[in-house]
């Protein structure tokens, strides 16, 4: 038996509206939450058009070959940044005319694997055994309005399509349990003396990966209590007539109690490297996660919250250093200590839902620019009064290497030369001392 997808009713309305755009083929992403029993889809987002995209109809036969896989995966990466803990890209969809229905499945299979591979490449957290590896592909016929839903196991490159149920449900996105957490970050990332600007991203990723492992092993309190992982997230859950949890509207507060030391059973293979520069990340992070009300467990909430903590810092660093490297304002060229502010998080609700999505805003960006980004990436028109920017203090201190590789190598050679001369001088001193001692001994012996 295949998986079941419970879908917000507005998603079906959105797909129907896309059929009015008179395009032979439209692609997009499906966003929601996986669980071992069932999956939930609360948002569908079409792929934004490229600036250079031709407005003329290239013909039905050319539509599939004209799909820009790289553009679709880039959109998926941008959307992933905007999702809080608990939400992810579950798969892809197409809205196509009947003539393309027979040929579309191979294209969907290729797209869902490419999207998942691209999104997973930037993850710093580890996949658990309980994580669902199935991803959904949906074909919506623009003429008949019928849907064909299938899943693929993205952990298996040879996976074949499995049938899945696609069920619409009214008010699905109104009964999610929100979790909030504020955590302080103080991360020191050393820069190797041989580093250059193009290796900056690798240095940062390695440093954040070590920090992410600590977050994954951290102890988290839910409403001030340490709860068993298999316990119900909401105590005394009672079902109302519509099947929703009465206490689901309560926001749960989470707090990181401590970060455990990394455990290792293997012998350390650490090596000493010359590090004359560093990057220091300091500040407070406001994190959010959302869990569906259907019998959630504590472990589901903790996992969603930890991944949001890791994702939001990683995404902010990526956004910041993309901007810095693009403008060539940092790297090995400057010997000045630099301070930069990480972009702050701006939340907005999904239309008709209490679930929030987010964007990142630098201090010099306007609210209008944030609204345009929401519209472009999520196809959501957000009102200015619905945007909520959280107050955070997050800074990046960049201490570049004081010495460049050539200078360091020169000093190393000079040091080795000095040591060699010192050893030679010590040898001469010892030889002279032995000769003097022998002469004194001989003089005293013959005198006697």
C-alpha cells in the first residue's frame, strides 16, 4: 500500500488556477511535513519564470526538453531557506495539457531526484533512521483536473514509482503546534594560513558542521521540562468534533539546556595547522518549528526545532558570505578586522494558516523588497502589516590572516636556518670546551 498525502484544500484551488495561464507546462514544488504514517501538504509553489524566458510558444513537443533543471533546483534551494523547522520540500508537481501526460513521468522522476540532491547537499544535520525517504511527484491535468500521484525513494537511485493517495482536507494548516526557541551562538572558526577567498566557504562549513553536531546532541526543555522522547508532545490531547487537538493552539516554548561534549570512540587524528585568522559568530537566534497535531511525539518536535536552529544559522552565513564574496569585500586581500551583521529573520503567515514561513533581510533592505521576494519565491502576496521581524543580535567578526602564505613560508625557512646555525655553533662550543678540558688535565698530570 502506498503513502497517503493529506493536502490543504487551498492547494487544489491553487493548482486549478494555474490551468488558466494558458501554458502547456508549469512546474513547481510541494511543501509540507513527513511523518511515518502520513504526509501533509500545505503549500504548492510554481517555479518562477526566468528573466530571459521567451514569451512565445515553442510548441508542445519542445516543452519537456526546454525544462530548465538547474533553474528548478535553484528555486528549491531558495524555498528551503524560507521554511521553518518541521517543513520541507516534499516533491515536485506539473500542471500540463493532456498531450504531455504520457511523457511527463520520466521528467518528474528526474526532477524530484535532482531537487532532493541539491537541497540535501547543504544540510548540516544528520538523517535519522525515522526520516521518511519517499518524495512525491504529482501530475495535474489542465483539461480534466485529475491528479496522478506517485512516490519515489530518493535513497535508492533505481527506485521505481509507487502509487500514493492524494486526499484534500479543509483547514489542514490551521491546527499546527508552534514551537519557539531562542539560543545563543558563540562559534569560533579558525582560518588556515594557506586559505584563500575561494576556500572561505569550506572553512565556514567545517566549523558549522562541528557546531551542528553539538546542537544535535543538546538537551532541550519543552515548557521547562525534560520529557521522554516517545511521550506525547501535548499532554492530555482531546479530540474535538473535527478531529483537531484542542490544545494545538497553544505555543510551546523550548530551551536548550546544555550542549553535550562530542563523543568519540576512535583515536584522535588531529593535526597541528597554522591558523593566523578566524571567523567568530556571536549572537542570539530566534527559531521556530511547526508540528502537525496528529499525535505528535516529543522527539518529532525536538528534531524539528534542532534542525531549524542549524538551518537558520547556516543559511544566514551562506547569504552573508555570498554577498561579501560577490562584492569582493572580504577574503585574503584585506588585513583589517571586519565586523558584519547577519541578516535578520522576517516571518509571514501562509495565507489562511497559522504556519509561518520566513525570509532574511539585511539592514539596508526595505520591506518592499522582502514582499517582492515572498511573491517571487513562494507566489505569496504578503501585506506589510503581516511581516514580523524578530529582534536578534548576530554579528560576524572576521580576523584575516596577518601573514600571507609566502611570508609564512619565508619565516619558516628563516627559522630553520637559524636553528641549523645554532646547532652548528653549539657543536663548536662543545668541541672547544672538550679541548680546553683535555689541555688542563694534561697540564695538571705532567706537573705532578
